[in-house]
C-alpha cells in the first residue's frame, strides 16, 4: 500500500540544466507535501514544502509544483549543480498529526 | 554540535538478541520519532513521542519499544531480534519553522542494523 510513489529510482542531468523529480500520491486527504534531500551516510534534510492551498512554492533554485487533480507533485531544480547529487524523498501528511508518509526516493546525479 | 545524533552507526548482531539504539537531540524540540527504512527504501514511521507521551504508534511488533528518559532522548529497544529487523533506523525530531504549516523533521544519520 504505497500511498506516496516516486516511480523513477534514478535520474541523471547535466550541470546547469533543469532537474525534474516527480512524486505521485493516492490519498486525497493529504494536504501538505515536503521534499527532503539525503546524502550518503547522512539523514534526510528538509528542502522545501507546499500546502494543498497552493500550486507552486519557490525557494531559490528549487520550485515545487502541486497538481491536486492529478495527485502529482514535482520538484524542479534550476540550474542543477553537482552538489545537488543526492537521493530526494517526497513526503506527505494530512491534518495536524505528525504522521508523514515517505516515498522511496529518487537518486539524482548531476554530471559536470 | 550535531543536532540529532544516534548511536551506534552500525550494529551487527545475532537473531534472538536484544539491542538498543540511542538518540539524542540538542535542538530543544518537543517531538521525536523513529523511522525504519526497509529494503525497498521506504521510510516508515514507527513511533513518535511528544513531551514524553507516545502520540503515534504504528503497527510495529511489540518487540520494539521506545524509551524516552527526557525530552532530548528517545531510545529504541528491540527484543528477540529477527532477520526481518535488518534495516536502517533513523531517529528524528521536529519543530515548526516560521511560515510552515507543519513540523519539519530533522533526522539523525541512521543506524544500520544487520541481524545474522
């Protein structure tokens, strides 16, 4: 029962180009979504979030887009840098509880 | 000055043993969590503690028990270890950042448990 899916296990992008990481969810109750980045041998670190009342949130090079009707969100990184190479996790939750549901992650490799 | 630290980083043990993983946070957060990252890489919440009260307890075996001696610590005890317990376990704590609707979680580096 995978409520949050990241169907691309890996993605390779040239430095300077755009990276687009996708996430799909099945539970229409989810109203808050987050992206975390994880380097090897470290824990995930928070990157950016979006609530269901918005369809876009931007923070520097990172933009998250939410399409509620399609139950889909995406993370855009422009321009991509080698230091962005990491595993990116999509997470979702609803209500005021702390029960976050994570996807399996997408490994991004930014090639110099 | 690591914000969320967990020990040990690696734990190799035999089936049937009892083991503990420690977690400490120096961020002053009220809520702490344990997650299990399984072989398919999903991070699944196991427990969370808020002000020493258990507020989430997912369907994990009762061989797993969280222990919180104080707000800064949430240790994970595992009894009678089984092969299927092999995974990476992450501790986390959370707070709400300005402008955020929900708590943001800060994770430790993980403990890789291997049960032989």
